[in-house]
């Protein structure tokens, strides 16, 4: 009994007196730990938030979204399928070795090798060859004319050939060596990744000396960390969290429109949405402004096309959707028996369920018969990628190609050759192929203008808004969020 | 004793085999991990290439047999999400959960046991009913709620404790309490009824008649004789704690097996899920076995095996 009491007292004492030390390093709360730090393997935000600081890419995007030089100082399209890139000659990897054209060639060949099995293969597999012309020049060859090449190269990180070959893929992933503004220091599995500033960086390494990226899966906990000062920057917040932070002096909310486009997908092969009139009714039933301003309110931009102002190929002058529930109800009541066909709305927990439920409600209000079916992500992906006959009638998506080019979103969702597409329109296919195969930006833009108009006229799919991303940050941190959802530490500063 | 242990070991192997077989097939019925690995723009060709790289294109039974072969050689496989051997991942996560479960058990035991004894000794009085109400509250609070509330109060407002994460003893306090609350209530209730049972027995009455005072009575007589139900409950609570850790670890960003399990199930990281479930099965089996052995130590009337 006495020892039990002692234990009891000890635990009470612990609760009362243990004062943790809050270190004033840059601490970032992510929703999960990086799947990999090898930039050529896994492809998800929690991974690239971290590794984009360790590695340089051939080109990058500035805060305004423009493609600007990084490792490549200039580039020239020498033929329809060949591009010559000139590289910096002052880039040193973190182990002290100089970066050469061979490292760039190695990086491209590694990620495009099907044997290597990179999940990012599909973004680079149009590059058929890479060749070092001299120490600082690389020639890239593509399968055919490939207008999105530069947009894709924004994500091509250069890895050191000598290190990867010497230590192997696993060891490289566990302790990556890059050339970026931050050096890898430590990976405490399941807990955090620590990076330290690379003081020998060829460019601006920024002012933050050490950064710790932690895995904090629960959004409420990330919020509490920020409020308690245990984290300086947190990702993955929604508008409810934003409301909680409002009115607090020591924290700020940062938001930016991303290149994700949210849309309501419809199955064009099954009733009720095989009928263009009923699709029109659906478009009129949905209050996109109510969703973006009432539910979300993080700076989402309404769009009526499968592209956003952050994409090349965004068309000016596409009329916004008309919100007119009475007119929608009239169309539906004229075709009441078809419209009442039970429609399944397939979704998964990763999608904002508030929006899914709002959409269901709006459609049912005008006379549709929509029910929501929530499954986990793999099951959902199986459903939406299946044949039209087995497919759900409705789905909600937030599409990102991470390339900021309409090709990456309109092609997979609209071209009959893609297994995501429910559309089969030869005219659309032709325009999408033209836009994909031409290096002439005017030809491409014209094609996309027509694509977006055809989609709008036929109600093939209902694009709704350009999604925004919300970050919570300490109020003395200066950081400009970008459309490609990167956390570049060397672009952040502390104000004194 | 030896034949008892051998018998139990054989039973344990059969259980473990059944568990991993079930997990192997159920997981594979619930979706294709390649769809999660590849970006949205991936083509059918990319999918096929990825399936081949990961070995999912082979017939199910072939995959199962090679999996069993690996298990026999103690090879837990490789996580294709974390790109690391599963044994390495478990080795980094298991101690964290052990620490948390230890902390929780300590909270539950150190508070639940005395509370149970007090409730038994004061039974029928108002104080007992008050304590019972508190215990019930502990048991009824869902951990995802009590955890967040503790974070808000002690982490954000009072700033006494770090709101989440690991690294020091202070980090362990809130998760241990959140996880321990449920077991605490169970301990208090079981201890209470065991002690109440004993209180009615003749030896207690004669001890009281001899003039033995209550503290000594509890220490010398009641606790030891009430120990058997408490030990059986501990074996059950250990598996309860592993299950509860799933939520507590997510709320407090505690890098243990619970968090790993949720993430691995969500991403269909087959090898990790299999290994975690297998580990959970072994922990449960061993906890029960230990409880059986402890019975015979605490109560000499219990004999193990056929003697």
C-alpha cells in the first residue's frame, strides 16, 4: 500500500512540476511522416514538403508561379523532340562533390527506369533519353513533342550518382544527400525529420538554421501545438480550425489557391446523368458560391472549367454556372421517373464530407435521388476507376497533376483513352490530342478554350472551384504559400 | 509445468497461424494498394508495371505460400510505403507503445487499486457512491475527447505539459492518463467486488475479532486473496491497451504501433499490417500465459498441468 501511494504521489508530482522546454527552432507539424526522403520514390505532400528542401530541381517555380532557372540556367528547344539544357557549374552536393551533367542524366534515367518502379514514372515517361553533351549541358529527348516538359521538370530532383550507386536505394532513402539549401540531419522514424541549413549553398539558403518536420496525424492536435507554441507552422487545416484561430494575436492563418480543381463527376453512361437536360438541372441545383464562401472560405475561386488561373490552358470568358434551383426543379419534374433513378455518390473520408453532403442535399432538393456511399480510399479508387457500368453515378474529386498545365487535368478526365474519363466525344479527343502534341502555346491555348467550352455546353462534368490550402503559422513567420503546395524553408523568414 | 508450457506453445502457434492467414486474405479482399501509390494521372500501363514490381500480379495462393515461407524464416517482409524492412519499423515503434502501455498500466494500477479498496471498505456509504460516479465518468469518456480536452487545458492554456509528441517524461504524462483512464475504472470495479467478496469471509471476521486494524487487514489479508481477478484482468487489459493505443497515439502524435497500424491499414501496407497483427496476437497470448503462471505463484492452491 505504501509503495502504491508513493507511485501515486510520483505521478501527481510529474503532472504538476514537469516543465517541458519549448525549443525555438523552426518546427513544422505535418499530418504524417514522409513516406520517403528519396525524391524519386514516393509522391505525397508529407514527403515533398521535406525533400524539396534537400534537393534542387532542374527548374522551379517562383512565388508567382513562373517557371524559373534552378540547376538549369537556360534551355532551348532544338527540335520538336529535343531540348538542350545548360546547367550551373557551381553546385556542390552536401558530401562535398561537385554536381555534373552526369548526375542530371543519372537522375532522369533512374526515375524513368520501369525496373526502379517509381510512382512518379507516369510524369516523366515521355522522356525517352537523356545524354550529357558536356560537363554543363544535357540533351533531353522526348517520345514526341511534349509541351508540358518544363512543367514536369519542376519536380525532377537531381540526386548524386556517386552516392546512390555506392550506398544503394534503401540507404540513400534513409540518409539522403542532395544539393539543396538544407542538409538532411536526422530521421527519427515515426517522429520527425530534422534538416540543417546548408551554409555552402550556391543560392540563398535562407535564415532558418534548423527545421524539424514532425508527424502529427490529428488536426486538433496540430492546432493545439500551434496555439501552445510547440509548432511554428502547421499544415492540413480546414475552415473550422480557422475559426478557432481567429482573434489570436500570436498565430496567423495563411492561405493560397492551389492547382487542385474540385469537380462533381457524373457517370454519362447510366441514368439519370446520361441525359444532358438532367445534367444541366444538376448544374443549376448546385450553389458553388455557397460552397466556396459558406462552407470553405479559405480563398477558393469558383471555376466552370477543368483548369484554374494557376494552370496554363485556363480559358477566360467561360460563363460561370447558373444557380437556379427552381428552374432545375422544373426540368427534373418534367422527367421525374428518370431523375428519381437511385444515384450513388461514391466518396472516401479524405474528401471533405461537408461538401459531399451539401452536394447531395442540393441535388435531392430539386428532385434527384442521391445517396452517399463512403468507403476507404483504396475501395473508392477501385470504384471510380472501374467500367462505367459498375461505376457510381456521382463522385467528387480535387484533381491535381502537380504540373499546372491543363493537359494534366483535362486529358485524364475527358479523353476517351483515359480510364478516369467518363466522356467519349471524338471532337474533345481531337482537341486534347492537339493540345498535348503541339509546342505552339497559341495552338494549345486555342484548343483548351474550345475544350472548356464544349464541357460547359454539354455539362460533361461539373467543375466547381479551385481549391485553396490553409496553413497556420506563428505570427512572426513570413511565408508566402504557393499553388504547388511546397514549403520552401529558404523562402521563409522570422521577423524580429 | 513443462508439459503445460509445451501444450500452450503449440496452441499459440496454431492461433498465430490462424491470425496471419485471416489477415493476409482479408486485407487483399479490400482494395488495391497500387491505386494509392500512383498519382492520379497514372495510366493502366503504370498500374500493371507497379503491380509487377510489388508482386501483386502473381496468383493469390502463390503470394500466400511465399508469405508463409518468409514467416517460417522470421522474415517479416518489406513495407512498400516506407521503403524499409518491416522488422526495422517494428523495432522503432514497439518500444514507444510499450512505454505508453506501461505508463497507462501504472496510472490504472496505482489509482484504480486503492480506489477499489476504498470503495469496498466504504460500501453503502455516500462517499462510495460519489467515487463510483467518478469511476463511471472515467470509463465513459471516449479517449479522443478526453485526450483533446487534456491537450487544451494542460498544453494550450496552462502550458504545463507539451501538447503532443515524444522526447521526455513530460510527454508521456497525458497520453498515459488518457489511455489509462478506461483501465483505471476496470481495476477499481474489479478490486472493489473482489475485496467485498473477501470481506464477508470467516477469516476476515475472525481477524477483526482478534483486533487487527483495517490497514493491516487490507495489506496482509485482503489484497493477496483478491489478487486473482486483478491478475486475470491485467492480461485482458494489456490487449485492451494495445487497441486503445490506436486512438491515443493518433491524438497525441505518439509514434507507436497504434498510429502505425492505422496508417498502414489506410495505405494497404500489407506487410506492416500482418506483422503488427501477428505481434498483437503474440502479446495477448504471452500476457495470458503469464497470468496463468502468476496465479500459481499468488495462490498455491492453483496447480498448472496434470500432476
